[in-house]
């Protein structure tokens, strides 16, 4: 066998080994990337749950706020301090919804759908959230408007002023 053939065979052997090693590296990188995506998803979901936990703690620390968001209580004759507290909590809640909505494209549908259901339920049952949204919807993204606008629509009953219709 002459030297040229030996060099060519050796070159082909090195090429085949290189392709095999490259394939193994790509497979490992794919695994690492998949693990990275799962870690990112877990981190995003954990942050969303941490934010919800903070809101829950707020309601535990200030139980007088909870009926405005889960009990259909309206703002009536509250002190200015209580009114400010309730409205600040409404803003916090709407901002939380906006934050979660921003993260939803990263979530599988089986995780995103319960959040949408929860937000629809809370928003439509809280006159405070409805009023906050009505006054400040221009502060938020089109995606946020697409979620909340169909749920919160202004309706005027005969003789009533500023009544919000909440759809079930």
C-alpha cells in the first residue's frame, strides 16, 4: 500500500471519528439545553407563585382587604387611608396579572390555563378591580387589554351611573 492511500484512509478515519464525536457533542448540548429550558420554566413558575404568595400574605396580614377582591365588596364609606390601601392593593393585583400574562408564553397550556381562569374569576367578582381597570387600562399592554376588556365592560342600568357589569 502506498503512502498516499494510507494517508487518505487515515484522513477518512479521522473524519468519521470527528463526525461521530460532533454528533455526541450535539446530543449532549441538546440535553443541556433541554435542562436549561426546564430550569428556566421552573424559575419563572416559582417567581409567579412567590408573587401570588406575597398577595396571599397581604390578605392574611390585612384581612379587611380580602372582601374587596374575593367578596364582591365595593368601596363606599371607607376612610381615606383604607380607600388608599384598597386601591394600592388593586394596582398590585392588576400588576401581578400583567406580570403573569407576560410570562404565559413560556408556560405550557396546562399551567397557563388555570391562571387565566383564576384571573377571570377574581377580576369579574371584584368591583374594586373592575373600577381600577376601567380607570387605568391605558397603562397596560394590548395583551392585558385583550384578557381583561372582554371580562370588564361598562354597562349602564336604567337610572344608574357608573355601574360595572360583571360577566360570570
